[in-house]
């Protein structure tokens, strides 16, 4: 069938359409997004909820000259479809296809690269300030969700925007949902704003009344303004945005295209910082289950039936609940991701000991530090990539004071389709440099359970545990939990020519690689490193004193990683050993299926074996040191 969508090559084409055609187009956009994303997986709910906002913005503003800055960017699928990427849309999140997020290198319409929340107002304000300095009349529109607005940096930006008074439109896309239901005092405040018909009516009445006063003079205008202000203060608790220097408009129905377009047309010609509050429905048009805890936030492509092992996330969540039953000092903290981090189960079992702080990783860490000061055992569950944002809090508030905060870093390693914004590959580097930290990584779900128990029993300082996205390896789990000796590795297999020292997710690929090497006649041992810090110095020094090659393997950046720690140890002890460090090189890894990513960076059994075999062959027999 002839679709309007197929005629849209650029946003300017929208100007030719009537309102009823735009409404038809909104239905086509939804259909296209649902059809594609249910196959590829991706962020469905946010994009469906933002369809009318997207259409209205591109109808009224003049991108790419005007800049549209999406917060998080997971709601920008409609934007991609309207900005010349319709033909590639089916490749979204696939290897060498479109990114799931706005990306400057992908399109001139993607004004700012994004995926971590809360950045839009800061970036948009920077652009608006640049335009002002350059005398440009380009406009800037930021679109931020009610979840994104819980980020500290969003408020830092509002604070400066209200002060600088540059022309900036912030559209607050309020659907009352973050990934899960949005929580916190700010969310309650926004709900109050959206349920205040009395104020809207009174405000209307005042202006209507004024309209009837012939040629109202300055004094009457001023009096009316005062009446309006006092009504607001009486009926709207806070008027927070106006006090921060923004003109507040709304709330409007973010699905009423006509209303959104006419509001934007009006606002486009207003100066200064403006906040437009639009109320939308997350997942609009998608038949998500009414019980859905995430409003179709993200959907996965059809599951692989072979993968029956439980997800690491799930094992973490249920083990935490199990430990908490016996230990009332255990509390859990998440930054807006109860389901993603597996702490949802804990929230249900122990609601009084569970804290969803909003998208506020920095606060989460220092909040945990305070809890630890007073003898609680805070398990701070944050994805590896999102903890990056709280580095200073981790260093200054936790490590420096040697507080026993327990960091649980899910999605450590390559994450697949979400791509470089979400890979958890820097955590070893950013945690390893901090004195007092213990850092560990389990080889399977059973070891994860013991490591969690070890964390709970460890009181000497901060301790972090990193594990990968996805399923465990399918081992059976011990019922009784036990403490693992801090800094002790686990030898798994003996070999004379090579020892693979694998960390966490790389231990099993190392075991498989050892078999492949053995088949080629290269005798290979494997050690499960378990700890990045402290290292099992005794064992590593002993391994290094043997003839043959010592190979470290980690799913993280090589720079400042686990291999670097081993190399530093050997350098400090003046041990002259042959070592090879396998990890991720100095580059960002594109989105693709994890299997493709692992192969491309050399972290599969086959690629590890090939690399090691090459090294052994090229070095032997010259560099092979005689045994002591
Ligand atoms: C710093 C950071 N922490 C966590 C996340 C994970 N995350 C992705 S989307 C999202 C919720 C965003 O909610 P909102 O801004 O209201 O947008 P909506 O999905 O409702 O449109 C979260 C927590 C993130 N992207 N960035």
C-alpha cells in the first residue's frame, strides 16, 4: 500500500502534509517501529511514546540547521525514520547497520551522540551558547524524559540555563516511567503538575477576563501578572521550573499533534529558556501486558532455545535475597534499574531495604557510602558502563575513606547490540587504580554466588564484582555459600608450554582454547584468576618462573587492565617472563551480536588459541627460557 512514510526523505517534507496526513503518518511510524523492533530487539516503548513529539518537532523546526538533542536517544527511532534513514531502518542495532542511538557520525540530523541519560540539556545549552556567540539564528530543542530529569547533571544544566538565558527549548516528555515506574519526589511533583486542571482553568479565566478589559494598560497587565503568579503559587506547589529561570508551558497532551504543533510554532519565536511539559504514554500503540513492569521499554529478539542457563543478573538477584534473609544489614541500591540489575526481586522481598534513587549513579554511590558508615551492607548494583559517571564518588567518598560498599557491576564486557555506549570495558581500569579496592570476577554462576557471599562477609573496604551480560555457563550451583579467600586464584588445568590466566567471562573460552592448543601439540594450562586486585602474587610469580608463555585474557580494555596488573607485578619483582596480554585494544567496539564482537576483538576460544599458537611458534625455541 502507498504509505506517506515512503515519501518522507527529509523533515522538510512534513511541511507539505495536512494534519490528517500527519496523523496517518504517526500510525505508519508506529507500525514500522513495532514491525522492525520486534524482530531486531531494541527500545520500543520510548520511541512509540515520542512519535507525535518527533513529527511536530521536525515539522516546526528546521533540522539539521536547528538542533534536536535527544536525551538517552532510545526514543529517536521515529527521528531516524524521518531523517533519511528509512531504507536502513531494518538494520538497526545489527552489525554494520544503524545504531540504536543518535550518532553524529551516522547522520547530520543527529546533533549529539547519546545513550547515557541526562546529557541533553547540557549539550543543548552548549550549542545555544555557541549560536549566540556566532550570531546564528539556529534554534535548539532538547527532549528529555521524566526519568532523565532525575539525573543530577540535568539539574546542573537547568541551573546554568536559567542563569545564561540563552534561547533553548527543553521538552519534558513525561510518561511517568523511567525503565520501570519513575520514583522520587520529582516524579511526584510532575504528577501534581499534570493533574491540576483547576489551575489551568483559572489561568485561562484570568487571561480571558483581561481580554475583555478594553486596552488593558501596563498597570492592568502587571496586576494580572501578579494575580497569575499568586494563583500559581497557591495552586501549583513549587513552580520549580519558573523559579529556575525557565518559562514553563504545559502540561500539553503529547499525542495531540495539532496541539503540539501549534504550541511549538508559538514557542519557536520566544526567547530565553523554555520548558514545555508534554504528557505522553510510554509504549503507545503496542499491546504490552498490563502487568508489564517496564512498559515495553526494551524488547528482545526471539530467544535462542539452547540458552537455558540462568542469567547472571537473575542469579545475583536471588542470591542477594537469600543472603538478606539471614543478614538484616544487607540493603540494595539501584539507579533506576530494578529489573535490569536483578534487584527487583529484592525490592519485592524487602521493600524497606531497597532504594531506587532514580537515574542518579553519583548519588547512589555516596548514599551507599553513608549507609556503610553506619554499619549497613550496601550492595550498589550498577551496570559497569553507568558507574563510570560516579568515578569521583567511588574514589573520594568510598575508596579514600575505605568504606565497605559492595559494587555489583553487571554488563561488564561487550554487551552486543547497544554498542559502545553500553560496553562495560573500562571498569577494571577505573577501579584498579584506586587504593583499597578488591576487584573480582566469577568464571560461572556458581562462583558468582560464592563471590557475593564473600562480599557480604568482607568488611575491610570497598569490593567490586564484575560479571557479563547474559546467561551463565550452565553449571549446577552449590546450595551452601562459602567465603573465597581474597586474592586467591584457582588453577584448573596443568600444561608445560603455555598458561592461560583467564579472568571471569574468559575462563571458559580459555579452557576451550587450551583443548584446541593441546590438539595442536601445545601443552596448555589454565588458571581462573578470580581476582584483579589483589592479585594472587605467589601463584603468578610461580607461573612466571616456569618456562613457556604466560597469557592473560580479559574481556576489558587492555590499557590499565588485568594484564597490565600482572605485567606491573612482574616488573616490580624484576621477573623476566614471556607474557602476552589479550584484551580489547585501544578502540571503541561497534554494535553487533556479542559473538561477532568477541570474534572481532579476539576473545573467542578459537581466536585466543590462534593468537597463542602463533606466538608460541614464532618465539620457539629462541625465546623459550630454560627452567630454573
Ligand atoms: C546514566 C544512565 N543510567 C542508566 C541508564 C539506563 N536507562 C536507559 S533509559 C532509562 C530510563 C529513561 O527514562 P526517561 O528519561 O523517562 O525516558 P523514557 O524511556 O520514559 O522515554 C534508563 C534508566 C542510562 N541510559 N544512563
